[in-house]
C-alpha cells in the first residue's frame, strides 16, 4: 500500500494565516518556502510514501491576481526543488509526484479553458517539474476535456515518467465526474496515456467509496483516493460567497473509510483539503 500526503494549502494557512492572498499556496513559495519544505517533511515523518509538489496554484489564473504571471516557471521550479530536498533530508524512500492541476477553478468543468491556452501552461509545469519528480499526477480533473489537455501536453513533450490520474466526482454518489461524464467514459478516454494508477480526489469520502466500486470493475492497475473534508456545491469558486458543507470527519472516521477502500481493492490512500499529518500518520500506522 502507498500512503500519500495530505493537504498542503490548509496546512500552510493554519501555520501562517498572515500570508494568505489570492495566490493561495503559491504565495508561500514567495514568502515562506522553508514552511513548504517543513510541511513536506511533516508528512514524510508521519509515514507518507508519496508527497505532491506545491504547484496547485502556480498557474496563471492564480498568479494573475497579484500580477505575478511572470513568476510561474520560477515558482514551479522551486516547488519541485523543495519537495526533492525534503525527501533527501528525510533519508527515506519517498515518491515525489508533480501536481498538474485544473487551470481555472477546481470543480468547475464549465470554466475549463480551451486547448490552445491550456496545453502551453501544462507544458511549462511539466518542463519545470521533470528534473525533480518521479511521477506526474493529474489532480482534481473534473471533465474529460480537462484531462485531455494534460495528456496532449505530456505527449508533446514525450514524457517518459509514470502518470497517475485523479478525478473529482460529483458528490451525489452516482459515479460521475463533475462534468456529468461517467467514470467509465473518463477511464476509456485516458487509455492513450497508459496511466499507472487511477484515483479520486478533492471529493467527499462517501462519493469516493462509490467511485471505487465502479473503478475496480474497469482495471487491475492500482486504485485509490484522497478525499476532502467538505462537499462542494455547484457554482463554488475560491473567491465567491458560495459556502462548502463541512463533513464531520474525525481521524477515526477517516480510518474507517480507509479500511473500506482497502477492502474494495484500493492500494493508494491519502488526503486532500482539510486532511493533515495526524490523519496520514493514522493511516500509515495501519499499513
């Protein structure tokens, strides 16, 4: 079993709330890079076998809020370097995964930008991360269109690193991406890239449970999930007034989900928004 890390953004905010801006977690690469590395190390010391680069918001849609688009390559490069340094400092065998995130708002397939704009951005992420990462992970993919933009960028650059895909699901437990496309449709659309693992993330744990039941019918490759601690209503963005619905997810309840997922065949488990080191330690201790 592979234990993933948990939330980066929430941990950064909890430790230095004075630094939060429209750049979200990218702001900490500018003002407190040592804190990013510290959090990577905390997850490794908690038992994580895999950490994800802090590149979720090192993209134009976030950086433009502070007129910092020109910093994108530099910040991506730094995020990869910090993750690799944390692994080296830990003296443990830990996988570094390069995060390839949505390029507009998470959970919003209606806001996915066109291929001509998206592919060059993903190419920059891939080029800057390649020296530091062991694998790439498409995170919080809300539609087939969004996923295909990443696939195109990887193809353009002749990527040779392993690829994992993590889809974000509607939280109605009907096994659909947030676009309304089925898990099976998304799975079939990903075939050309030959993913080495399939996951669900940035989704409540109940929806992940149902999704894993469907996913295990489709593949013999590793499957898994890393959930949020909240549900996301339609129309939510990071900056608007639409409120998420927080789930009462204790460490004990998280362990119950992890055990259920393992029984469903999951071999990769971690956390997304709101899941901190204590959750990851609890899962790692049960390996």
